[in-house]
C-alpha cells in the first residue's frame, strides 16, 4: 500500500518562497523518477520538474532559474524549492513517483493528493 504525502503548500506573496515536500511510504522496492506537476484552474496538468534516482533534473521553462527539485533516496522524499513566486504559479501541485512496490514488484506511477499553492498579495 504505497502512498505519497505532500506538505508545504499555502499562501505566499509574490516574490516569496515556498518549499514543498513529498514523502513516499509503504511497501516500496525502489523509486525511479520522481517529480512535481501542477494544475491551475481551467488548465491541463503540466510538468514542473522531475528528478531521477541519480539526481538528473528536468524543468519546465516556467520553472527554470526559480525552482529547484531535490530528493533523498534514503528517506524516499522529493522536495521542490520555489523562489520568486508569481501569481501565475498558483495551482494545485501534485507529487508523482514511479515506484516498484512489494510483494509483486508492480511498477507504476503514483500520485499524491495535491497541495494548494496560492501566490497573491
């Protein structure tokens, strides 16, 4: 029973910072790629950033230079440091992870429930 638990969302002023965290728990054999996605009202869910188990990162153009994704393989966590936040960053942010679960080693993507990030003055 694998689950992803997110934390760190909230209300922040433009130009401010937030750090999102996501912890995977359960019967986990291994975690491959992990990432953050977001969905704003009336828009499709979009990639924000991903990171492999070896630390290779990929960012959406909108996130480059402002956001930093990182992970701790020992703790099964992935974080997203968000700086210089803009109103257009307002969205529900979802944690995502490609996980192989025990006992049958089933591999698939898992999603967190999402955490609201609101950037407003």
